[in-house]
C-alpha cells in the first residue's frame, strides 16, 4: 500500500517536558491506523502536531513529517492552512467545545467549503445538507439552521464528521470521537466511519484508549507510552502476539467473556505514566514492568519481528513467552 502520512522520529516538547519522544508511524491510503494508549501518553498532541495546531509554547521536530509527498515541516502557516480542513481534516474529542455556540450548524459547515474551494453559499449549503444526510442525520435541511446546543451529543459528533468531509479530505484524524457518547451511539459512529471509509477511500488515523474499538476498526495499530511508540503491528498480529510488556498489560486489562471469573479482580497496570523530561534515558515503563532488568536503564533496542511488526524493549523476541 502507498503511504499517505509518514512520521519518523517525531519530537514534541513544552519547555523541559518531552511530550513525544522519537515517535514513528505510517498511515497508508484507504486504511485505518489506530494510535492507542492510556491518557497522558502523547496521542492527542501527536495528532495536533501533524495538523500544525500545537500551542505556541510547543516545539515540534522530526526526521520525516510528510503528507502525500509534501514536507509538513517546510510549510509556513499560510501553506499549512491550505491543507488543513481541505486535504487534511480532524475530528476533535468533544464536539461541544469544537463547535461555535454562537453560529448555526450550517454557517459553520459552509465556511470550510467557501474558504478552500471558493464555493457559493448555495453550493456550500447543498453540499452540507448532502453530507448531513450521508452521516444519517434526519431532516438535514432543518438541522442546518439549528445551533449546537440544540443537538444531542451523537448528532453533534455526526455534524463534526460531516464538516470534516466538506472538502473530501484524503486523511481524517479522529481524536477519540466516541469517548463522550453512550455505547449504542459509539457503535453507530464507528460503523459510520467504517462505511464512509469504504465509500470515499479515506485514510483514517484513529486515536483511542479502547482496545475494543481497535479490534473492530483498525488495520494497523501503534501502541504509545510516555511519548514513544513502543509497539506497532497489523491488528491481528498485535492481538495474537503482543511483544511489549505494556501492550500485554493493556490486553490483560480487557475482560474476556468466559475466561474472566466474576469473583476475580479485573486486570490492571500498577502505577502511572511518568512525567518525561528531555534528559530522560532508558525505558519509561521500567517502574511498572514486572520483567524489568538492570539494562533497562540504558539505551533501549527496537526489535523488528517482520516488515510491519516491531517493538521497543530490552527483552529479545525469543524470551517473550506466549500470552
């Protein structure tokens, strides 16, 4: 498959805080790549850096940060804004804070197409109504005249998806798009994204901490911990042969029907994600890892099992026992 987004050695810092440390991932055309990990691992800030939306005190650097052959690091803000919302689009975690409460849904949606495509108001409104219908919102013409507070959480999230699709982007970044929704609506949104991907040929970078979402939607998975991508693999391989202790710990936390007894506690990973500084060396997971060794304080090795499966750990592949 052809790589649409290439990220190699991404570094993001805020003062002395190292939010992302040497992260690498690749999103191919037409695939869903899930970026997974617990809160505070650097998933959202990675997405914001790709979109060029870091806070002013944020510093971004990378060996490679390329979208469809274009070096994103070389673009100024004007050039980046031509990509953002046009060929690159993002759905944020909480739609109520992303949508402007003072403007109608329609006025916010048409602004995207008018700016990037020079469309007339009538053409942009027609496109907005078409997309609202496509994301399965009933009475789309009426919804265009409503304000965000008049919509439910599920409808607001569908509006955000429709807005992101206004200019037919090639890459859609979805930052935990189902976190604030109930289980039934979550399933509907995930099914909707999957259907849109098949119909439009979208590439999707989906950020989540829910391994159930990963299992249902992903083609490939990158597991992130303390700003590093500690394991990356095709989804089936990650679930059947996890190699990094953190990945294995995450999977152990997922209750399996028929295997987890009701009177037994659920799995957990003790401790918390550490606050990383730019001077930190060694394995960030060492304090929480049951397999830690003295050499974990040194430079960590990246093992490559296959062309598409690698992990960052001192433990060699032949010493990792089956899950």
